């Protein structure tokens, strides 16, 4: 290991010589006769420790340590005061200013001086090690957290795609819906719409969770889900169960996971995405602001995408036809404020559906 460097600062040449004699066999020592010289030297070299005299003619040891502690580059260097002022007030002042120790003059015998310095260098080395250890630990934890989030995201996306492919809906529907929601959220932020509510959401988790809104379709029989034509009233009653069923499935998953938050929004999306503003939706028939905001947002994103897409039971409509249908549902199917927002940002919806079009 290379030698540690110690700077000694004292205006008295005899003291400098004594300390130098005691330390130079073990450390690389630089003797300086004023605080000004110390500051100058520190511009090119940072020592492992400074032994600092208090009473010096120009700049005192107290003045010097204040400057050291006020500069980020030098604040971490341990300073030991060397002084004849051995009353407890001076000692307290020195320690308050950030010195790690106080050695009284006359300078103690070399072996004792070395021991005191060695102890402090050891403490400093351990501090540095602790900081490294902490930094490493933090890096490990954030890497682990990131990989857990990625795993959750992959599992959610896979489940969502498995569900959707049953009624011939591609994974692109999920990607598009995530984009639509993001467009609506950005627009709400810009317009100051429900800003507090949005600020309380973790948007990444919210969008991840939104993918599962139709997970309840797992429980719907193929002949209903894949029926090429119009559903009978009985078949539609069966379809309507996918909201509650989805919420139940998510509740089950949540019970089995310690990590609560990542599915907290998913149940809300699943349960409320088919409610309608006028109270004629399902499963609860909630009206207006009784419908959680998540559900009101998803209603627009989900219906827009269903309209511009081909389904087993319907052909794809044009963007303009879809916008007309959503405008027509203002205050009946959809939250009127959100329809107004949708109309403003509908070009962005159009761009997404064209870029992520199904083959
Ligand atoms: P989906 O196909 O993803 O449709 C989601 C929602 O988009 C529908 O919810 C509805 O609000 C809206 N939507 C879809 N197509 C049209 C349309 O041509 N015109 C209008 N005005 N709105 C449309 P809804 O009605 O509660 O249906 C939920 C799910 O039930 C649908 O999801 C689909 O999987 C199924 N479904 C609904 N109607 C039929 C049908 O006639 N035949 C078949 N096979 N399935 C249907
Ligand atoms: C919610 O669970 O988020 C809202 C409850 C309700 O409106 O029924
Ligand atoms: C709201 O209307 O902004 C709150 C509705 C909710 O998400 O519970
Ligand atoms: Fe649905």
C-alpha cells in the first residue's frame, strides 16, 4: 500500500521539525509554516490528514479550518489541532469547527503521536469503506427492483395478450390502448383536469395495470366471444360478467403477492371500464363522478380502439366515424370533460392507430 500523506501546519520551525521527525518514517509528510501556504498546496494535493496549529500570526488555525470545511474539495480531510491552548473552551471550539481531535503541546513523544494519528486514519478508512458499501448496496437494490418491475411487466403483458388473442385481438390493441391513455393523461395535465388525482398516481404502474382491464374475458365461452354476428341478450349478459370476473381474478393475484401496489389500479380498470356516465353501463350502473376516473378514461381509450379495429362481429370503422360516435356519447356514455379533451387530441389517437395498425 502506498504511504498516506500528512500535512503539518505550524509557524514554529522547532515544532515542525519535531513532528516531521516523529512521522516521516511512516508517512509522506509535508511541513508548511502558514495557513495560506496550506490552502495553496491543497489546490494541487489532497492529504489524508492535516495537523494544524491554532495560534499562527496571519491566518489562525480556526480561520483555516473554517475555509477547509466550507469547500467541498477539502471538507472531508480529517484535521487534528496541535496547540498550546489546552483549556477546555478552546478544545470545544476546535472540535465544533470540525476537527477530529486535539493534541496538546508540547508535542507528545513520537510513539504516542503516531498512535493517535494511526487511530484517526483507521477511522477515516472505515468511513470511506462504509460509504462504498452503502453505494454498492443501493446499486444492488435498484438493479433488483428494476428486474422485478421488468418481470411484472412481462408477465402482465403476456397474460393480457393471451386474453386478447382469444377474440382475435392482437397485442397491438394493448399497446395502442396504453398510448391512448398516456395521451389523455398528458392532455389532462396540460389542461389542469383532475391534476391532484393524476399526481397521486404512479403512472408507470397505472399503465402497466391498464393492460389487464379485459382479463375477465378468460371466463367467457369461445362461442360467445368469437361469435361472428350480433349477440343475443342472454349472450350479452354473459359478456357483461367479464368486468366483475376480471376484478376478482386481480384480487386473487393481489392476495398472493407481497408487492401490493403493482396491481392496485388493475382491479379498478377491470371493474369500471364499461360503466357509462348516464348510469346505463355495467356491472354497477354507476353514474357521473361515482365512476372512478380510471374507468372513465379507459372507456374512451377502449371504445375508440374497438371502433377503429376489426372484430369477429364487426368491421373496422374510420377514425372520423369513431370520433363521431364518441362525440355522440358525450354525457351519455362518456365523461363530457374527457370527450372534450379527446376531441382536442384525437389527431394523436389517429396517429397511434395508424402506426400500430393490425395486419
Ligand atoms: P370490444 O369489442 O373490445 O368492445 C368494447 C366496447 O367498444 C363495447 O363494449 C362498446 O362499448 C364499444 N363498441 C365496440 N364496437 C362498437 C360499435 O360498432 N358501435 C358502437 N357504438 N360501440 C362499439 P360492450 O358493448 O360492452 O362490449 C363488450 C365486449 O363484448 C366487446 O369488447 C366484445 O368482446 C363483446 N361484444 C359486444 N357486442 C358484441 C357482438 O355483437 N358480437 C360479439 N361476438 N361480441 C360482442
Ligand atoms: C373504487 O373502488 O375505486 C370506487 C368504488 C366505487 O365507486 O364503487
Ligand atoms: C375523480 O372524480 O376525480 C375521482 C374518481 C375516482 O377515481 O375515484
Ligand atoms: Fe371490456
